């Protein structure tokens, strides 16, 4: 009985065709959807999450403070860090 039911379902779904798409009414006047340009301004804020409850680390090899083109994960890590450890071969060259 199960085989007949499965075969009939398979047959009906395999032989069915999708519905016809709605036809475009070309004689109607087009409607304008967006009448204004969005006023978007970028922000430099990272919203801190209240749901961080695990420990993790993020390593930035070749970090250069003057490089401002880091991805979001770097800023997320800085915003959610309890401490930041800086490892460098030369203290003077890093902070100068």
C-alpha cells in the first residue's frame, strides 16, 4: 500500500507543471515606488552585545595602527574585549 501511495505521489508531482506567471499589463501607467533618496550617514560606532559569555581571541598579524581598513570582526573584538594584549618585537617602533 505504501509503495502505491509513494508512486502515485511521485507521479503526480513529477507530471505537474508550475502555474503560469502573472501577465504584465503594459497598457497601465507605471507607478513610481521610491520618490526620495535615502538619507544614510555612516557611523563609527560598534554596538556592544550583552550576550557574550565565552572566551575567545583575535590575532592581527602585521597590525598597523594607521590602517583603518580592517573588517568588522576587528572592531567587534575591540568593543567586546576585557583586555588587549599587544605583542611586538620592538616597543619603540610600534608606538612611535
